[in-house]
């Protein structure tokens, strides 16, 4: 069974989950061409996954198309298990607890689409609606404090199956990185009287050098302290700490922004593997003035090595001031 263990030095929780080693994997060289005839995520193969917890169908579906557009299913090889959260155990310096949580897979299309940029805006919009529905469901469960939504595309980014999918986990604690963002947001708000992400969006819009694209609802830019080449953030222009509070118009604009960004990344960097993740307000926290939800996209153009792993400081060979014009110059 999986288990949470807390690092006694930096107070970072890790998940020890030996069961994850049993996952089936496409061979890395076939990650974009895996045979749809044996793909468990393709339409017609629904029996190969656990029963869905959510199914969304496009209202514009035409005859001959699959009866679903997005399916959310429990992960067959979960890192966390749906169970009650146990009291932490202490063994001298060491603290651990059972691996309670939720781990679900969002199958983004009934077709064997392996690159998210190939989906239409409406397809991606439905993925965001699925995220929202699951977050709202988990908000009502007293066990869970945080939900992380993330996507791995490409074997180098950690994908084990080619068919386009993302994942959602519900956790009984707030992980270290989003917690640090939230605490820093509180400090900035206390000193400046405004949200640091709102300040970043305003400053990037004024400078313009690191902007990739911008519309009336979202700003897409390469952050000043980009960790990797081509790192890109999508930030709502209107302050909001909770992704779930976004409107239908917001989701449509977000889908358009993400699709255009991924097309630009594909054309600039030859369809790179990437990770994205959504940093959001904790599940039990209401809307606030100091935090701002956002989507971070990290292309995997080079491997992290000893310096990054040993120092926690990234080496980025492509300054964001150079990456943004490359991406901005691409016509989607």
C-alpha cells in the first residue's frame, strides 16, 4: 500500500508507492504512435479501464461519433488509495501516514490523439469542465485539502501511454510547492496590498518582451525566472484564486489560449514532450485576494542533471526574453 513520508529536514512529503511499478508502458520510441488497436483509452475499449466517475459528451456530437468526449476514470495503478486518512505515525525523527488520496485519469478524447494541440478548442474546453466537476466533488469531502491537476505528454515527460490524458490527485495536505506560493502570496499582499500574480501580469503586459499571446481574459508569457527553455504560464487577467469559479466564457478563452500556446511550442521546438500543472487554491479555502490560480507549462527540452537536483536551482539555456519572441512569431 502507498505511504506518505515526511522529510525531517525540509518538511517535504513524498509518496512511496511500489504498486506504480506495475503500470503498463508504451515503449518510449513509440509513445506518439502506440497502436490504437490495443489502447485502453480509445473509444470501444471502455471495459479496459475502471468504471468512469464522470463522462462528458459534446452537445454538438454528430452521428457516427463516440457517445462520450471526455471520460474520467480511477487510475488503475494509483499512487494514492481512496481510504480514511490515518493519524501520522512517529518513529523517532520520522513521520509517516497512510497513502490516502484520490488518483484519477482524465481521458481527453475518444480518438487516439497523442498531441493535445491536435484537439479542437471545444475538446480542450470540455477537459477543463471535467477538471472543474471533479474539484467541486472533492471540495465536499472533508478528507482532502488539495487537488493537483497535471499532464505528462511524451515519454520523456513521464507519460506511460500515448493516448492524450491528464491526471488529478486529491491529497490530505497541501504540497510544498503550492504551499510556498500561497505563503509568499500572503506576504506580498501584506506588504503591497495586492496580489503578486496580478502585479506580474500587469508588469509583463507593460514590458511586452516576454508575452507570447494575450486576449481579453488571459495573458500567456514566459516568466522572468523561467526554469526551463520555453517555460510558459497562462494567467487569468481577472483576479481569482479558485479555478472552479471560472465561467464558461473563461474556459473557452482558456482552451483557446492553451491550444494556441501548445501549437506554438510544437512548431518552435519540434513537438517537445512537456508537463503542465494547475496551481490552485486549497480545496477548503474560499476565494481570497492574495493567491491567483494559473497553469504552468514546462517543455522537456533537456534533462535535469546534478546541479538542478543537488541545488534546487535550474539552469535555463534559453532566456525568456528570447523564447517569447520565438513563440510569439509563430502563426497557430
